[in-house]
């Protein structure tokens, strides 16, 4: 399988889910900057003209995500850092809204981690376990007042995933609570209530939702699929030898992909309406600690792209 590499001169940070795509650009974190790379350059491996978006407070960035709230016709680029959650236009050229992070004291260094869109809301988790939400309206877009919630057993958010009226929360656990995934049901006003929790399997590092399935990657190298209809575990896959740092689901095809510290990309196919998972292939990325994965290539998204820690390029393979 032929691989290409789009050199960016900006090394990727060692973070979970450190790559996002919207069919026009891919974006990842490099220290205090979010780096946007044209989709065409990722697919062809040509020298890209990158856009670098710096955190407004010059703080370290923890995550960058393209977001499209399902009930609002708008696309956003969200940047989560040690200081704030910043919402930009999808091309990264205009900051539209900023939400500061509460700091209990100067000694504590909380940070935002985990970004998702659900219904008309943008959600961001934090290392303190607080979950910030802000409503988005189509005009402008405009943004409502920020509301802070706390899921009772949440010791620190690792990742968020939204789909339909479900918000999934992965938290790191503490001395009294093990790491877990919490499923919540989101109301029209954005408030959520717990509907299920799954504490087996260790730390969930990355999640995605598509239709009625939650895809979850773990530090143990396992993938777990959960049915959102029955609120139950439907499959467990021993996928990698080391931590899985990112998981991504193809927007239209029955494919999902994983990126692991074991230097392999995993490709998987979901069959029979989610009742069966088949292995497509593992792609080696020699000597690379993979940190992010996404599907690129315009509308078809026929390319899988990855970032790797301290590598100043986006690597890609055609998977058609």
C-alpha cells in the first residue's frame, strides 16, 4: 500500500485524538498552535500551505476538533487549551467565541480536554471533571451563555463524543471511582441525565458515535463497541499490542480506524448493521508513536491520515 507524507514543519504533540478532518482540511495540535493542512495536500503528499492558529492566551493546546452541531447549519473549529475553549470559523481564520476555564487557584493547572457537538450544543470537558456547554444558533453564528455541569462520578474528562441525543463521557477515574464511560441523554436545552455507565476495561482514550453505535478505544489495546439502543456492550476486539491513542469512524462507509503506540494503524469493517466486525488490515508506520487518525479525501474520504508524536508531517494511505 503506497503511503504519502505532507510535510508541515510543525511536530504533532503527544495527545489523544490529535487529528481531526472535515473533508477540506485536517487539523492537529503542535504545542501552542493548531495546524490546518489542506485535504488535497494530505491525499497527494504535496507541499502544503498550512494555516497555524495560535491559542489566544499562548497556552498549551490539548485538543482541536471540527464540529458540526446536528441541529445548527454551521461548522466550527474548536480549540481546547489550558486557558480556554475557543471556537473559530472552520478555516481557522476568525475566532467567533471564547469560553474561559475556571481556575480554583493559581496552584492548580486545570485544562480543557474532550470536545463534542450534540443537538445544538458544543460541549467541552475538563481535567477537573466539569463539563462546559454553550448553545449555538445559526445566525452569525451566535452563542448562548456558558453553563457548567458536573457528572457526579467524573474525576477528569478524557474524551467526549456526541450523536443524536446522546453525549458519551470518558473519565479517568480517581481513588474512589475506576475509569469509566458514562452515557447521558441530552435534552432540548442541552442539559443531560445519566442513562448508563461502563467501568470495565480500563481507561478509554478516544470515542466516536455513529448512528446507534459508540466506538471506544482503550489503553489496553482493546476496542469496545456499545449499542446506544440497548445501552449495552456489543463487541470487544483485541486490536493492538499497546495503547490506542485515537479512533475514527468513516462518515459514510462502514469503516473505522485506530492509531496505536504499537506503530500500527488498524482498519476495521462494521457489518450486518453493527452485528459483526471484520478486520481489514493493519498498516505499519515504522518508528512512529501514532497520536491521531482521520479519514481524508474530500467527499469520498478514501484516505486514512495519521499524526505521530514529534513528526512534522501528516502521513496518509489510500484505503479504497
